[in-house]
């Protein structure tokens, strides 16, 4: 059987339909990451997979969408391990190494090259089925898979993400992600008065989804079918559930003090 068909059958087993393959040789913009040593030395292909996480609730929340569900690093890496094991059973002589987020791969770029989605002006990758509400996981391998067709479509360039960005990180002149509310909520140490006000005005303890919520490509998208996500929704981080959520949410790694600081900004 053809390599791609075997891959398709394995991913179908996990109901993962939005994926593609990017040639390793086309990646020149690697990020600095301690995990880089796990990339197979004779790597040929990168299998890029979209993991949708939106649970479509309209209720008010003090967390961005991905932070309302089980830590995607745990969930995605678990899927990637299972998929890698399945692949290894068929292709015994080859290596398969999974990564997500904590990765030397520039995941936007790899996703675009693998045809998983196109780049939005808000810097997020947009998929026809799930909009931009998915995280990316990839498997690097020294087995050659034929590369997918890259997705060079453009978003509709309506400018809504720029006009609504609360921190002006997205800017018609020049974007500056050091201002991004998502970045501010995870920055350790003292925040400036403006940054404190930004957290207060937006009512968010962790992350920001404004540039996704306003995007027309996110209308009528499908919600997640990944049970680890839809079964674990917790809308708010509170003083009471902090100890529990710290253990299994993507924000846990930043530590209790930072989360308490953000809660205090909002509620004290
Ligand atoms: C650092 C980081 C951040 C930083 C900086 C973000 C930034 N845009 O620079 C902060 C903390 C602000 C952040 C915030 C968020 N992040 Co983040 N982040 C990352 C991380 C770890 C590295 C990104 C990076 O530094 N890339 C390197 C720089 C050079 O790339 P770049 O700025 O995107 O630019 C390159 C290309 O993308 C391209 N490019 C840039 N812009 C454009 C535009 C067009 C039109 C085209 C064609 C190309 C292009 O050219 C550049 C040169 O190579 C990635 C994971 C990873 N390993 O890739 C996740 C990642 C990008 N983040 C992700 C998410 C979900 C978010 C948030 C939505 C989380 C939230 N809800 O709060 C926000 C969204 C903010 C935003 N609008 O981008 C997801 C994106 C999923 C998706 N569908 O696209 C990723 C891929 C993690 C994952 N595993 O899924 N993030
Ligand atoms: S995540 Fe929020 S602050 Fe950051 S660019 Fe998007 S809208 Fe702006
Ligand atoms: S809000 Fe408009 S400009 Fe921004 S990413 Fe979506 S379609 Fe593109």
C-alpha cells in the first residue's frame, strides 16, 4: 500500500482529517528549541496535523478557548505518540518523533506548506473546517512521504482583527507581539499600568481570542470532536479551582504566582 494511504488510514482511526505533509528540506526558518535534538538526523518529511479545540460555548469566560479545556500539550502529544507507534508498526526501520508548540518547527509555516490551512492577517493558520481554532502537532520522520500542496490562499483581508485587537499588537503599520494580551497574561514579573488595565478591560486571566472571534473565517466552523477537549470544559479560573486547573491546563506551567497575580488584577 502507498505510504500516504497508510498514513490516511491511521489518522482516520483517530478521526483526524485535517493534516498534510511538508518536505523537511523546505524548512529553513527553524525556531530555537531544546526539543530540536529529537528531530531525526536524516529527517525527510513533517506530517502536520490540526487538532480542533473550540467548544462553541457562548457563555462568558475569563479564559481564552484553548485554556478552557485539558492542556493541549498533553492531549496532542498523546495522540502523536499513538500515531507514531502505529506508523512504526508498519514502517519498522524508520523514526517518528512528535512535537507540538514546544517545537523547533515554525508550525504556521509548516502547516501552510502542508496545506492544513492558509495564513490569516491575524498571524493564525485558518482551516476550512475548523477556522483558526485548532492547535498544530507534527511528526518528523526519516521516511519520505510525498508533500502536500501548500495553501497560499489569503484571508479575506477585512481588517477586523486589526481594528479590534485590544492591545494594538496587530497594527496596520507594524505588528508588535510584545504588546499582545496573550503574551502579557503569561509574562512573569511586574506589569506596567497599561498592561494591568489591558487585562482588566478584557476580563481575561489567560490568553486572548479577540482576533479569532471577530474573524469571518471563524463563522460557522465545526466544534471540536476530540473528546478529551469537549469533556473537560471549565469556563473560569478562580481562586478555588486554581490548584486543580494548574495541573492540567496549558497555563499551569507558568506557575501559581503568575495566575494569582492575574486573578488579583481582575478581582481584588
Ligand atoms: C511565540 C508564540 C506566540 C507568541 C508570539 C506570537 C506571534 N505571532 O509571533 C504569543 C505569546 C504572543 C502567542 C500568542 C498566541 N498564540 Co502562539 N505560538 C508561538 C510559537 C511558540 C512560536 C511562534 C513564532 O515565534 N514563530 C516564529 C516567527 C518568526 O514566526 P511568525 O511571527 O509567525 O512569522 C513567520 C511566518 O509565520 C511568516 N508569516 C508571518 N506572518 C505572516 C502572514 C502571512 C500572510 C504569511 C503568508 C506569512 C506570515 O513569516 C515569518 C517568517 O518566517 C508557536 C508554536 C511554534 N512552534 O510555531 C505558537 C502558535 C503560533 N500559537 C498558537 C496560538 C493558538 C496562539 C494564540 C491564539 C493563543 C491565545 N488564544 O492566546 C495567540 C494568538 C496571537 C496571534 N494573533 O498570533 C498556535 C497557532 C495555531 C493556529 N491555528 O495558527 C501555535 C502554532 C501553537 C500550536 N502548537 O498550535 N504565540
Ligand atoms: S491575541 Fe488579542 S492582543 Fe494578541 S493579537 Fe490577537 S487580538 Fe491582539
Ligand atoms: S479578521 Fe479579516 S483580516 Fe483578520 S484574519 Fe480574519 S479575514 Fe483576515
